[in-house]
């Protein structure tokens, strides 16, 4: 009787340790989930840095539009294909 009781307790604890190990490694808050979250955190940090750089470039462009007359003229000539007063326009093609 005592031997059976000990055997059942050992079996129960072995199963309990196995379940604990599985949950520790593969559970919703286990090591695998933690590793996935860390990778996601690194990816999002890189994305945030890229977006901050893009915001800075956009702010610099806005400042250039507001304060720099040369910038306005350059954009008008290059992107909008506008000519200044007294310029000669040549068409090719």
C-alpha cells in the first residue's frame, strides 16, 4: 500500500513537472512568447527611428518652403517645369 502511494505521488509530481516545463517554454507567457515579443520590440524600435528621421526631413522641408526663396524657385523650375520672367523656353522632342 505504501509503495503504491509513493509510486502515485512520484508519477503525479513527474507529470506536474512536465506540464510546468511545457507551459514555461511554450505557454502564452512562456519563453517562446518572450522571445517573439523581444523581436517585435526591436523591429518596432527600428521603425520608430525611421519614422523620426522621416519627420525630421519633413520638418526641414517645411522650414525650407517657409523661409527659402531659392528652394521655392528650384522646385518650381525642376518639378513644376515653370519658367521665370525673361527666361527663354526651349522644347525638345
